[in-house]
C-alpha cells in the first residue's frame, strides 16, 4: 500500500497508556501529547513511510515510528 492510506487515516492514529510512556522514554520527550508529536512527524513531507507486513514504518529526523496498519495504534517509536 502507499503512504496515502496512512495519511488519509491520520485521525485514527492513537496509542495506549503504556505506549505513551514507552514513546516518551525512547524519544526522551517532555511533552504529554506524544500522539500529536508522532502525527506531526508522520505528516511531515520529508517522512519516509513504508509498509511491511502488518505495520507502517515512518522515518524522519533519526526517529522511526511503528504504527499497526489496521488499528492505527502507535506501537513504538525510537531513535535510529
């Protein structure tokens, strides 16, 4: 699938409480709204988006964000 599918469904992107803590820790974020942070990264024109198997992988600014392709749950994000 192409990146447009993810971009058209960006409003569905979310994460769990555990996901919030994991992403904050992995990216060393001080913000409480990690979902908005990740969405903004995904929406950036320079973000490289690919789909492999059941996940979307979004890479920008030395960050990789993993999003489940059917539930739109942010699984994790980490520095690369």
